[in-house]
């Protein structure tokens, strides 16, 4: 089964752009396991974004992947360890993912997810 790691802004997407992550990921990948790295939960708790609380609640429905590494490095490490795709709209992170051989999934046209074909 394919695996997917969500970064902080991926968890905010449903509230900012009215998309359903589960439906979008199923249409791209079929059935998949979805993980949230532990540090992403901390980022959401500290975030000033008006949707952070809702995004935290959404994150609780997915599998928590505990780890100590913070930020982009933590997301990349999680994806490597899980052999997973990463959902992110963070362009610098997308570039780092491609360099690490990890395929990013990102929002396209503000209404659907797209799997990068690098």
C-alpha cells in the first residue's frame, strides 16, 4: 500500500482551498496510508493561522509518525523512512524532496492535488 506524509500546509489546504485530502489522494494513488510527523503537530499548535485548530483536529484522524527531527528535514526523513510521497505546497520543500528522490504532491489550480512527475 502506498504511503503519504502530510506537512503543515497540507493540513491547512482543506480549510484554505475547500478540498478533501482523502478524496484527492485516493484519486491520485488509490488506497493509501496517511502519516503526520510529530513535529507537524507542534507547528500547528504554535501557528497563528486561523485554521490551525481545525487542521490539528484533521491531523488526529491520520497516523502519527513520532520523530525528533524538526521542520523540512523531519518531513523528508519521515518520507524516506516510510518510503512515502509528501503532500506540500511549500516550493522550497518540493525542491528538496525532488533532490532527495521523493515525489511531491501539491495543490494545482487551487482545486486539486497533482503528483509531480519529475
